[in-house]
C-alpha cells in the first residue's frame, strides 16, 4: 500500500513540474491534487496511477482600468485579472492573480548576517553609503526606481536560513528621482544592484526574502543609469547603462560631474568612456554577486539585451533619440567578452501604423572587451572624433543625426576601432546605419517561431523626419515590432554573418499599435486606455505563448502590464501600476522548481505631469484631473513618494 501510494504521488509531482504553475498565495494546486491521491484505505492502494497530463494552453481574463470611483486602486498596484489553464485531458484550472511585494524601497531588510540593510541604498566606489545632505539627519539615499530583474537558481546554493528551495533574484535600481529638498537627482548617483536570496515554498511556490546583498560594482567603475535587464541563457543577469554621457562635451555636463562627485568624491575623476556599456552580474552560491562590463558590445543607450538560443547572438535595445538597432555576435557561446558589432539599415516599405521595413546589417567592427577597455582608459574624445553642432563648411566632415540634432563629424585616422566601440552612435550613423529610432526599449525572443520583438516607446521626432531613412506617420503612443530571424545572411559588404538569428525585417504587430487620442478622455488619458501605450519592458514566455508588455507612458494616467497571446492575438490588461509610476522589472520565468513567475516592479510613483500658472494653480497636463485626489494616497502608500515596490505576480486558485 505504501509503495503504491508513493508511486502515485511521484507521478503527480512529475506532472506538476512538467506544467509549471503560477505560485499560489494560499493552498496550491499541487497540495490540492496530492490530497486526492489516497490515504490509508485499501481502496486507495488499487487506484491506478494517473494518466500523464500536460499543459495545453493558458488564457488571461482582463481587468478594467481603475478610475476615480475607486481612487485607492489608482494609488497602488492593482490586479483584477485572472488566468485559466487548460490541460490535455480537457480539464481547466482558474487562478485569480494578485501582486506580492518583497519590499518597498527604503525598508530595512535582512542582510543574511543576523542584521538588516537598507533596500535600494546607494553606495560610492568604496561601498560607503551616499547620504542626502539636504535632509537634517543626512539619511542614506535610497532609490524609488527599481528596474531590471532576473530570477534564477543555482545547483548548489549555500545561504543559511532557507527552509524550502533557494532562489535568487537580481534587482537593479536605475536612479533616485529627487532628494529630500526636492531637487532632481536623476543620473547623479551610481546605480546599485542587489542579489536577493529568496526562500521558495516547495508546496505553494511563494517567495520570501531571507537575504539582501548589495553587489560591489567598483571593479566596473560603478554603474550609470541601469534600466532594463534580462537573464542570460547561462544564468547571469545582463544589466544596462543607458543615455551614455557625451564625451565630446563632458566638461559642460553638470549631471556627470555630480555623478563623479557622489561616486568618487571628485567631480573630475569619472571617465565618460567607462559608461554606456553592458554590465553582467554573476550570482554566487552564498547569495553574493560579482560585476563586470563588456566594452565590446557598443557604447549606446543599452536597454534590455536579448541573447538568442545560440547563446552568441545578442539583439540590443537602444533607448535614445536617434538610436539604432544593434546586434552583437560573440566569438564563443556564453562569453560576451569578444565578438562583432553590427548596426541595422532600415529599407522602409510602409509608413502607417508603425510602419515596416526590410533590414540589412552593417559591420562596425570586431573587438575584445579588454582591448576596448584599454582604449577607454587612455583616450579622450578629441583623440577619436571631431564633432561640430553647426556646419563647419568643410567637406572633410560628414553630417549625421545625433541626439535629436545634427552633428558634423570627422574621425581620426587609425582610430576606427575606438570610434566603433566608444563613439558608437556617431560612428554607426557615419557608416550608414539607420540612426533614426526614438526610445527603442526592450527586446525579447519567441524562439519557437524565430521572431524577436522590440518595443518602441514613442514614434516621434527622428522617426518622422527621415533620419536614417526612417519616416513613420506614428502613433506617438508607440508600437511593438516583430522581427523575423534567419540564418545565411550577409552584411552590406558581402561578408557572411555567423548567426542563424539575424533580423531580416521589422513590422509593427497590429494589436500592439498604440492609439493617440485627439482630446483627453474623462480621466485625462492622451492615448486609448484599452490599448498599449508607450511599451517599454517586454518579455516572452515560450510555454505560455504570451508576450508580456510593461508601459512607460506619458499618455496613460496609470501605466499597465499587458499579456498578448501570439496565437489567439488576444491582448489582456493584467495589472495597473500606481498613478505616475512606470511599469518596470518585467521578467517572465517559465519554470523555477515547477512554478512560473511574472516579476514586476514600478518606479517614480506620483511623478505627476501637470502644468501650473504663476499662482500655482493646475491648468492642465496628463494628471491634472487626478493629482489632487491621488497625491495624498500615493504619499501614504510609498514613503512620501520616495519608495517603490519590488515584487511579483502570484495566483490564488479557485478550486471546486
């Protein structure tokens, strides 16, 4: 009897692990099903083992956008969506989704040593706390802008205090919006990255924080404005550094001087060529982490790199004005320290509804991270390029689009490699790349169909004026593009591209095209509330066949997290972020010890977009109709707007 019962349980557990479930807030599907596997009766012993059952499909039921009729929902993270799973035997199981937080930044959290540490805290190059001198007690700065997150597990973790399974999350913090006085702190503090050790309940999948470790980023000269991120196929965290500081005018950059002061205690010490690269975080079994930068992947406005299944080809977002679509192909799998950098050339086919184009690729150069780091250490901008902002009337200069304006550039002979990898935006435009995209954000891949997806937060400015051959009619609310991936491609010079995952075209996904409104709706939205607006974070789940999309919208009063099923074409609103906040940290994980997770954070809550007259009266703007009601609620929920949540979506099963 005992042997038969154990066999039945093992088969049921195997079924559950083969069909990952969203972690449950209460009793789990696993415990529910196992409870029916038998007891001590003779009848239980003769029950035949269950027929293997697999997950067939998942559908999401949408939530409505919150409104002022329930203002409390607008001032916090609200989930009103549900998930229905259909299995191969025809059975279904429903889950009402909810949001669970690990912490709101600014909280004291366990440090794994019996004490606590500040979540989201900022540190200098010597790992000493950076303090806010505008606050009487000179409090330790902490971030209200958590962003890129990776969830992973290791084979032999060694963190004490875990009762279930040990799971790790890497979370990066982009910036702090303001100091206590109210002055902007954007880009003036070195971005921290933390490793969270999480205790995963073996029955429910629930995650509990047991250790928070701040990663020492000093070996990488600190980090600059870390935004979106991804987990690599080899289980590391691929970070980002966006809006690389312009080295040609760095002496005029007060933001970078403040960054250098906070990092080094010296306004002139930080080197601009050390920032704008792709950092990689490796998690150690003891819950600590190490950081290195890959200087050979181009110095651009890095956001959410996606490594393809070949573990060599990386497609990169470039969150810039006059940005480009860049691709890096590593020399060896699972090693981003050397390879070849390419930029796309857009051959436009259509201009409406996000437009479409064929893509070809221009090789910019090949290099190792070590050799580009050596160039960054020794060269100044003047050693590489002469850049003018007005026409010098000199035929040796070439006109290019750069940062929303025109530059006239001339590169120093013999410095082509330095130009390609340290002045990547200028050099890519000079070589004929299509540097005309505006805020190209996250990238992700549907490996089964060999389709990459790229979020374009806004279609404005450069994308409409013909920069790089791109001339799209809109919408301002942005789109998500699909890019077909193929092998056997050649670059524009006729050389073979050593990858089977090269984008060959680019077209907007019809269901993921935003819709601008001619006039604001009753709540103040400037884009249709039931469509995606200004997509930013995107992640694809292979098992769920679903593209998840987080917004960074200046057109929606509340930003939303969406699910788009690539087979049914159904778009579903899953979650609403607090008003004034951006949806960040998106990470869809198909299977961690048999459970699926959707990680999600938000940042800069209550970042109100309003206009005021001389007397201070609100006269307009996106949040003009809600700010007076929501501001006190948001302040009460999130540390007077200095805090933001780090967490994940979980499910509560409806079992009958």
